[in-house]
C-alpha cells in the first residue's frame, strides 16, 4: 500500500502547483484590472454619474392630449427622483387664453433645504388644465432633484398637443 | 522537476501570460470606449471664460499651476448649498499649498452673488446662467445636474469629475493625494 501511494505524490504536487499558478494568474489579472481603475477614481467612493440619470430620463413630461376643453399632460419622475409641484408651469404657445389648472395632484409634503415646506411629485402624475380650444403647442417649465444626490437645472420643454376625437353623445 | 512537470509548468505560465495580455487588451479597449463616449479624464481642460461678481472676465487657464476644483452650483440646489461650507474650509486649509476652488453658478447672477456674500465664500464665484451651462457641458457634464465638480491638475489636465456632494473624507484625501 505504501509503495502504491508513492506515484500519487508528484501528481498531487503538480495539481497543487497548477492551482497555485492559476490562483496567481487570477490575482495578476485582477490586479491588472482593478488597480488602474482605482487610480482612475480619485474621488474615492464611486458616487459619480454611474447610477444617476440624465435629466431627460430623470424628469419626463408628455404626451399632452386635448379633449372636450381639457388639456391632459403626463409627467413622471424616475425612481429616486421628484418634481417640485410649485415649479411646474404650463403655458400655451399660440396666444390663446391662459391655462387654468383643473386637477393637479396634491403631491407629498417635503421639507426642502432651499424652498422650505413644499409639495413634490414622485412617480407618474397626470395633470389637467382647462382649455376651451386645443393649443397647438405648449411650453412646460419644471424642476426636480434626485433625492439627496443632485438637483437638475430648471427645464423648459415645448410639446405638441394631440387633439383627441370627442366621443359622439 | 521532471520534464513532464516542467512542460506543464511552462504551459501554465504561457496560459497565464496570455490571459493577462487579454485582460490588459480588454481594459485598453474599455478605456478607449470611455474616451470615445466623451470622458474628459486625462485630457487638457478646455479654455473657458466666465464673468466674476465684479463683471470681470476670468479665464480658466489663469489658475494653471494650481490644483483647481471647479464646483458648479446654484442657490436652488440643496446638495450644492450643503456642500459649500466644506469647500470654503478646503480653500482656507490648502490655499497656501496651491489648491484653488472656483464656483461657477448656474443661477440668476444677483441671487448667486448675494448668497455667496452672505455666507462669506472665500473663493471666486463666476456668474452667467447660459455661459455657465455651456461651461458645464464643455467640462464633461452629461446629466444637467448639480453639484458638478471637476478637478484639474497643475498641468491643466482633467483629473476627475463628479456629480453630487463630496464627503469630507473623500475631499480631503483627494486634495492631499494630488497636492503631493
């Protein structure tokens, strides 16, 4: 039995060496990749753009629809973001009568470091305005933040309004 | 060591070297893709001219030779306002060693100047809503979000960019590292 075990010894050593070499190669590959990346992140913790959305994706408005004297506008703040209710302004661009807010969601009360006690909207909201005639285009001003991270510059968008057929009585 | 074992070892070493080479090549490609996507890291900072609170034009290149932190901010941006005391402290702490902060405000000029005066900001505040917006873009902002900071080395090369506030620890470590 003893002699029978002897030939196994070099095989075990070779396997161990192979494992050590593979582990060493793995460590070198890891070092080659991780070390330069760490050096390229001098701000320390990776808090930069990675998981933050550009404003176009973080805060969205549209579409705008008109039907039977009511303009409906959809808006949405991506997860982790919010829109300021008081800073959401809609104007028509064709010189028609000013839009009157019919139904603006109350939103969530929020103690803002800058603006004090304000209302914010998270997720998707639908806003309704009174407009006797369908505006061709509207201008929307809005502002919002990614909570505790960044605030987006005030936005200005112009949107076409799609008139919908009024259902026959 | 037997010839067989020698051959196996040589093969393993060759394999490992090939893997390392492949990984390095992949990393280079990734870096090139980052550059292609518009990263400004490692590139010379573009020349930018903005107006200070006295109405005087100030060129970015005048701070060449210093470690320069360009911090874009606004009075309507809570994280920006929260971060400013940290930058005031950093400016006072490392100014003598060649560290400089500048604060272009993406804001109404009067509002930004008044706020900066009220809290005794000890570094130049640069103004001009539209010009500051353009400056942000040319210094690599792709989000339209504040605060946005760009660290520029003494040689005028962009070292790093960051959206969002600094922690005190990160900022101090960063400055110390690049002032050496």
